[in-house]
C-alpha cells in the first residue's frame, strides 16, 4: 500500500523546511523542495511507501509543517468528466448542454464543488456533484451563455465570473477552489486568466482532490461528534 502526504491547510509550506525534511527521504531529495512548493495545492507527495511516508511526516512535523498520511486508495477519485458547452441557471435545477444541445438537469443541492483554473493553455471550469460521483467539465473558449441571458458580461471571462458568483449564491454549500474563490471576492475582470493561474494542470486537479478529501474528512468528524 502506498500513501500520500496531505497538508492540513492549503497554504504552501516554507521551501527551507521541505529541503531539510527531504534530506533523509528515500523518495524525495532536497532539490525537489522547490518543485513541491510550486505545486503544493494541498498534496505534497503521492505514492510513497509506508515507511518513507511515516518518516517524512515525522520530519515535516519537526519543521512545523503539519501533514496527514492518507492511503492512496482512500483519496477521492475523480470520475471521467462529461463535457458541456452551455449552461442555464433554472429556478429548480442547473441545466448543462453538450455540443448537440442535449440537456442534463442537475439539482443544486448536489453541487459539491466549483473549480476554475488556467493552466497556461486554457481556462478550465469544473463542476463536481456528490462525493465525487459525477463531474462536468468545460473550457472558457467553448462555453456559451445562450441559455443564460442574465449572464451578459463584456467578455467570456467576465461571463464566467458572473456565472460563478450566481452559482455561489444559489448553492452556498458548495466548495470553491482557489481560482473560483478569487473570482467570487475580487472586482469584475474581463480576462480571468491572470487571476486563476495554476503552475500545472496537475496542481489544479490535486487541489480538487484535496478539497474533496477534506470535505469527506470533515463529514466523518461531524458524524462522529
């Protein structure tokens, strides 16, 4: 069985602390610390052997970097996405349309996570329902708002911002990733790429996995209280 090292908060750890902790690891080297910090969106390392994972966790704790060991098999698994190009905020449900204009109706209460991120190539938009049960994906360059006349910004980027803010109002229980949170609290912008950038596509998706894992853990703690 292999393990992942998950942060207890999303804040990136000090690179110097990682460098010192990694010196005694069989899986990571001090030189990896800069890459790990740059890519640290909740998950510091994955697929570590049990002994090395436990040793690294102890070393990081001595550097005041709090992590949790989680078996890889216990991390949320993102399902294959359903691609959509249109969206409508109906009174009773969220409607998403594919390129053929086939529609899928989704209850707002099931919307668990909203994520936006720019990976240097495209602005990704993800909607996750349930406990990572269903996932819908779109890209800003492909997303239209013909079914949502109330979303009438000056650019595709501003339309996306307005959409996310409206979704947040309708489904306040949903989790926002860092990119979506930035759009919700900032001033209106036409070019969202500058505000939702991730160093790599993998960082964008690892943050989603971390957020879903934390929500699952919090739910377990709440049920046991």
